[in-house]
């Protein structure tokens, strides 16, 4: 089906319309997103519930009630916000949703993750138009930001859901990537006190000397992990620990040796790592750097639950068998952090999946794009996948 005026598939037109909404940080237009989603709710003939999780942050939930609502439901989750852009670095306006002659649609959120939002909606639209019904209730949840406190989100998932499908990543090859876990994000700041003094002297026991030792310890470890990744044919980025120095602070004037300096690191730790031992290593690096060097965490996620990918698991078997019938599926640990970790932390299965193959990974990058044919095929994938999950027979735990 195409529109008469442009010859464009209406699902593509809807995707481009959604990309034009400026839900971009630091001041995302969440009202525009809610208005758009309310319209989708009306078009689908499905109710939408709004839950204000904190001031100005509203979670929208569109629900298709199943024939047996007592069963645990299916949750299709996405976020409405997008990260900031550097417009001068883009070949097109990042909020114009320009489509080039090759069918590549440019826009912030084209991959992360406005594409998936529209794919959910359009798959549900097709299924409803075909008169389909399912035993399990299906919720589409649209959250205003990945970095919220997700207590409300998790409470809803615990009460209502049995399996959650969430954002994944593009794959530049023929394969499609599915994520069954993710690395733990730790944001740590190391504070290095030292002796102050005049910039003309060899002051002993300075903060900078301690800072250098700390930086060397972290970056030496970083190099070892990078070497492990480079030398392994089976490792992906999610299988090793990444370390990146992101901030350095200290000093008041050129000629004053500072009394304190600090350095901050972004650490992403795979679920195979013993977190207690890793923190003990950080503590050891601080001790080796010098007297009174300390650390504190701005973020320290400790749960390491992963979703089962064993064939004996009914949800994984349903998901993977459906996908494998139409694609090559590659399992990985997600290298960054999503709100799936909160869902897994309470013991529920969560699958990170964005059906985007033959596509360079450009989330958060300049010139983010998705080809319209890849986008449309993603709708086809969800149109096949959702019924299989929503028709899952009652499990033992559901009585």
C-alpha cells in the first residue's frame, strides 16, 4: 500500500512524521510525542493510559486486551526521547526526516529508537485489521527517557508482564542481533588529595602525581581488555569491560599546585565478571596511588541477571524459532545500558531486539539513518513475532 500523492508506503510516512517531533534533550517536546501517541491509540481503537512517573514525565501505555487477561502479558517497550545532535555535522536537518534517492531516511532517532516504536504500532495495526485475537494481553509502553527512576515502570512490569521486548542495535551484516543481557554501568570518580604549594617549586605528594597513577592503572586495564577483544574471534564488545576516562577536575590557577584533583571513568562490566572482586581492584588501585585517595560512585548497578537462551525456556524457544525461520539470529550481551536491566533485575525475561540488518550502527552518531526497506521488513518481523508470543499457552507458574 502506498500513498497516492508520493508513492510512499504510509508506514514510512508515519515513521518520518514521528522523526520530525523534536523530543531531543535537553528539552524534549514530550507533549508532542503524547499527542502523536494519543492519535495512534484512536486509530488503532485501543485505550491509552498515561502515568506521570515524575513531574513532566509521562509514560504512555497502549493496551490490546487478550481473550484471557488473567495470563501474564507481552510488553513492547520503547522510549520517546532522543539524544542531542550537532546539526552542522549532519548532511541533512536531523529533524526533517529527509529520504534520499536510496531510500535512506535521516533523522535523530531513526535507529534509537523511533523506528521500533512505529514498527510496533504498524504491526499491531496490521494484526487488528486482519481480525486477529490473542489470549495474552499486549501492552505497548512508551517511556520519556532511559535515565528516569524506573520504580513505576518496574512495578507495572512485575504486575502485568511475562516477557518484554526492548531496543537492540543495528547490524551491518546479513545477521540480526538479539540481546539477552547487558553490561553493568558503573560511573566512578576517584578523588586525589595532595599537598598544595607554589607552581615554581617541586612540591612533594601532589594530587597530580596520585592522579597520574590512578589514570595509568585504569587505562592499563583498559588496554588489556581491548587486547582481549581484538585477539578473540568469538568475543563481542559486550563480553569485555570497557573503561573510558570522561572527566578531569582540579586546580584554581596556573601558579597554584592544587590541593585536590579528581578523575571520572565510565565502566561497562559484563555479567561474567565478579563485581565484588572488581570493586576490590578499584580499591587497590586507589591505595597504590597514594595516601587518602578515595572513590565514590555516581552509578553502580549490581544486578547481573540475564534472560535464558536455552531451548528449554518456552519464551526463548518461541522468540528464536520464529526469528530463525526468516533470518539468521546472533545472540550477544548488549554493550551499553537500557531499562531492560531493571526488568531482568526482578527476574522477568527481557529481549533486546531491533530488526535492523545491513545497517551501520549509528545511534547517537551524526547522520543517523535507516533504509525504508529495512524499516518495512522490521514491521513484517513483528507482525510474525507478536502473535507467537501472545498465543503462548499458559505456563505452570500461571496456574
